[in-house]
């Protein structure tokens, strides 16, 4: 959501090129397949990652470590799963984890991630 909006504003040609390249693929289900892929990328993956990383792993880490240590450990783990942009992923994971700890809700990290 927010990430895509920022990307469209900052790099419209980049987004156009990605969508143009994406439209060249021949999907057996046509536009329905395109919608499914966009939903998977924009909704399903972020929700799943937030449930796994913040909802499960951070919760476990924080139960036997100091919350600060849990946030740092989880941020490094999250960034290792996203090596293509390690430092950006590390910063994102830190912000998402802190927002989860302060809000005690996964909705904020999910919205940030989507």
C-alpha cells in the first residue's frame, strides 16, 4: 500500500516498466492470474511475514530476552531473509518490531509492510 504509493510517486517510469514487462507474460488465467499475483505480492506475503516474524518469532524472542535484544535479533533475522536489500530490510524490521511492541497489534506492521 504505502510502499507502492511512494514508489509510484518517486519513480513512475520504473513502475510503468515493471507493469509493462509483467504484462508480457502469458498467464493461463488472463487478468485473473494477474490479480492473484498482485494480491499475493501486496497482501498475502506481507501479512504472512508479519504473522511469522512479529507475531510468532518476536513474541518468542521477547519471552526469554530483553525486548531490545529481541528486536535487534529479529531485525537481523528478517534482513537475512531479504538479502537483496539487507540494510533497508534491517531498518524496516526494526521499525516494524518497535511499532508492534508499542502498539501490541500486528495491524501497524502489516500496514507498514503492505
